């Protein structure tokens, strides 16, 4: 923004007066960019989760170190984290998201910093202000995580199971485990070091760099070199076994299951190798360095796309193959849609779930199980049924890209972001044709790899790839309170919103 000479002079005079401390001729401090340091905001202002994330800086990397002192899933777990970030304003203080039990100490750029707790905010004041555009380091030592018992009513967070602990951080629980900028708008790379007693196994996102033994403990180090949202972190530590499968092209495959259940669970996960090939044929190369499944003995009530290591529970793995396999493809599809390309805000979660549902149903259709899985003989029949419920969904749950209700996980992850999101993609394919639609899907995951675009970004890209102005069309589908006409199907009818909806039970997140 350009300003007039007069206005700039007024700012200079006011700034000088503000910093005069008594002596004539005292020179005002010179700040990077000219602006006096101010606190970073306590939250990014997300419509659904206003206090998630924090303003004033952009995280580049996490070095997370967690200690598991004994072979007990209910033990107290402590750790340290060093965050590398760049200040986006002159910062006098800043927040991290943290809802764990306690913090030992905080250092900024190697020097002790003062800190306080305010709800789930860790408020940090460095000794000296942090200059805009400059890199800085903050280390939080001796934090204590807050574990939960996994059950269908409280399914997410730092979860204890009979065999060990895992993470299910989506959408707002990873900061119960470690201090972070806990919003998918701020992606970063990770080095994760997990120290556990000899005999336990520790697995995290990304590539295994190696193990170090010290007395009765082993430190396992993993590196996620692709940008990752904090809500997608995985740290599975306990009596697990890691099963390596042959790579799919350049993609190594590893599965993690409780040792005592390995013979039962591992054979069911083998389908992921053919699914990686199938997804690459649809949208292009797999975006991360490896892939696999983590299965735990718990009642989560959902599956979850933790980056490069999708999470499932034993209840789902007990389901018939015609149910399990499409859900596994749903989570795999998230590696492109939701992980590699993250949402700008949680209102944009349809980008994750609508796409994953689209490829879940397409996979079920192409593998011949759609009728068993959904009761519909064809994809057209399936989406006709979803279309009929469109106004019911919008009345109960809000528009596709503007979920209504509270920030409860079940309100945010509602049927209209799943089936309604997939229906919007079906309508778009009807509008622009199958060829342009496939080009758009590939362009989306390529252009925004490692980024967090919005629904507005999707509309702009769809318009450019298709050669049509789709702003009005997609705005109606994503934000309208009523369901638009379906291109190519003028006979499809919407059931009045006063009728009761019967949503499909959700197995994946």
C-alpha cells in the first residue's frame, strides 16, 4: 500500500513522540518494516475454531522429542519441541497452541523467555522483539501430554490403547500432545524422535532415519520432509510390529499393528498396494515418501488419514472386505486431498471429504462392490439418492462449504461434507465433462501440493481448467441453502427439507 508524504510524516512524528523517554534528542528505535512490535493474535480466526493456530509467524519445521519412560500405555509422557518459524510481523510476544498438562521452560533463540498459560494458549514473551521476515527458534522443554481413553464419544487426541498410545489429532487435538501452531493453514516439516523402553516399537510419519540405543531405551527417529499439518501427526508407541511390504514403484509400504493381532490384521491391509496404483492412475504420483496402515485395538468410530500412515481400528478391520476396502481407499485418497493439499479453513473440509468420498465410491464401482457397499447398482443411482437428500442435508448441517452448528467433531464432519461434497464434484463433472474434470483433479493436487488453498481457489482453478466461468455454478453448489438443478438430469428431484434424512453412516474422516 502506498501512502502520501503527509501521512507518512504524521506517523513518523507520532512514533517518535511515543518512544521519547525524557531526554531531548532521544532517537526512536528503528524497527524492521517501520512498525512497532505487537503481539501475534491468539488464533487465526477460523470460523469454526477461532483460537486454533496463531498469528504473527509461519512455522517452517518442528523437531519433536517425546519420552515414554515405561511399558505402560497410561504412563505420563513428556517431551521437548523446537520450532523453527519466520515472523510475519514485528512480534513482541506470540502464542503456541497447547492444552497439555504442564510446561517446564521456554527458550527463544537460545535465551530464556517468560511464558504463561491461558486456556489452550501458551503465551510466550521473548527477551527481544522478533523482527518481521526473520527466522527464529522457540524451544519448549519438559511439556507433559494429556492422554485420553479412546471411545466413540471422545475419539480424538493422544489416545491410549491396550497396546500403547497413538495420535488421532484431527481436527483440534494435536496440541493436547505437543505445543504447535495447530491449524492446517500452517504446514511444516517434522523430525520426530520417540524414546521408549527396549521391546516397544515407535513409529511416526515419514521415513525412518534410524534407532539409537541408550541403556534400556531406544530412540527412533523419523523425518517427514513434506509439509504436514499438525492435525495429521502420528506417533504410535507400544507393543506393535512393523510389517514391510514390497514397494509400489518408488513408494515403500509399511503397516503397523498390535503384535498379538498381527496374524489376523496384516493380511487385510495388503490391498493398499493395488490401491496406491489405482489412485496414481487417477490423480498422479503419490505425494509422500512412503505409505501404510496403522491398526489399533480401540473403538474410534472412524478411520483417519494421518499423513503417510492411515489410522484404523479393529472394529473396521472386522468388517467385510466390500466395506473395508472402499474405506481404505477413502483414507488413501486423503493423502492427496486433505494431506498434501490441506484446507485453508475448517469450513473448506469438503475439499478433503468430498474428494475422498468421490474416490471411495469410484473405487467401489470399478472393483464391483458398489451394490453391496451402498445398495445402488451404479454411480448415477447412488448420486441420485444423495441428490434427493440434498435440501435435508443443507437444512440440518449447513451448506457443503459452510458447515453449521458447533465445532464438535461430528458437526464439522457431517454427511453433507462427505456425500454432499462428492455430489458437488459429480455435478461439476456433469457440467464440464469427464476429460476436463480429470484434468482439474490432477491440476488441483499438482498446483497446491504442500499448500492450503480455499474453496475460492478451487472455483478459480476449475474455471481456468474448464475454460468456463464456474463461479456462480460452484458457489450455488458449495454455499447455497437449496440444492441446485443437476446438469444432465432434469428429472432428478429433491425431497423437501421437512422430511427426515437418513444419512449413510460415516466410517472415514
